[in-house]
């Protein structure tokens, strides 16, 4: 329902407020009985409710990033790069009003998703505090890592096994590698620009998030390579 109509995100606030009060009665009864298990029971059910809230809110960053993927596709493949100097009579060629209108509509849809989350206040569920803004940030980072990792895995696939010693095969492999790297560069640039376009709408530092998560992905993969074959890095 939320993925079809982003405005429904605002309805979650009342639901979470009711959910936060669902443990008040049982917890108070346990305290009145001086039960030694009161703390453990409260912590357990609080963690379960927090996990439920996370699962419900997860649709927001997933939906937001799905829109950002569409934006990155438009930015990478359809928008012309604007040069530093443009003659006045050629400005109309770079305007591309249709594509920029689509980008604006997508950014507006993302802002509706984000507004519903950003308007929520911190909610205490049992003994645990839920910060919707933090959940949004964590969800966006998770989706960013997932999409970039999948992109790297799909595009950085090379086969140098067959006839790798001939000059012709080496030239062919070089051309294939350059095509893959060029395609990867364009896709990553599209993701980065899309993040910068929507960072004000979701109240996040898009470029900072991009550099932190991309660095984390690279460091993780280097660490895996080192652990698999440490001799190569000595």
C-alpha cells in the first residue's frame, strides 16, 4: 500500500504510537508483582516490536532507492552533459524539458516518502527507543551497498582463460575490459548524481554517504582478496 501511494507513510506515525503503548500495561503488571524476569521479558518483547517496526519501515528506503535507480538511468543515458560554455541558440538542445520533468516528478515522490518519516518523532517501545530518521539513513545505506555491490559483481566479469597468450586475444580482452569499466563508471556516476539530487529532500549528506559506503565496499572486497590469497599482496 505504501509503495503504491507514498502519502500513506504519514499514517504509520499513529500506528507506531499505539504500538508503543501496547507494552505499557503488561510491563506495569510485572513491576507490581516484583517479578525478577520483568527486565528480561520487557527487553525481549521490546526487541521483537522494534524488529517489526524496522521491517515495516524498510519499504520506505527500498522504494526511495528504486526511484533513485530510475533517476540514475535517466541521468546516465538520456541527459546530455552540459558543457562549460553554450551558445544561446543551442540552449534549447540541452534543456531536455521532458527528461528534467520526469526527474522533478521522481524527486517529488521521494520527498513524499521522506516527509512521512522525517515528521515522525522518536518513539519508545517498551525499553527501546526507535529513531525513524536513523532507520531511514540506515536503510538507504543498506540499499546503496546492495545496488553498488550487485553492479560491481555484474560488470566486473572477465574471462582471460582462453588463448590469453596471443596478441589478438590480449587486445580483445583489453577492449572488453575498457567497455566494462566505462559502463561501470557511467552507472556509478549516475548513482552519485542521483544521490546529490535528492539529498535535500531526505535531509541527508548524499555525497558523504556515497564516499563512505563506496569506500567500505572497496575495503571489504580488498580484505576478501587478501584473505583468499595473501601472497599476492606481500
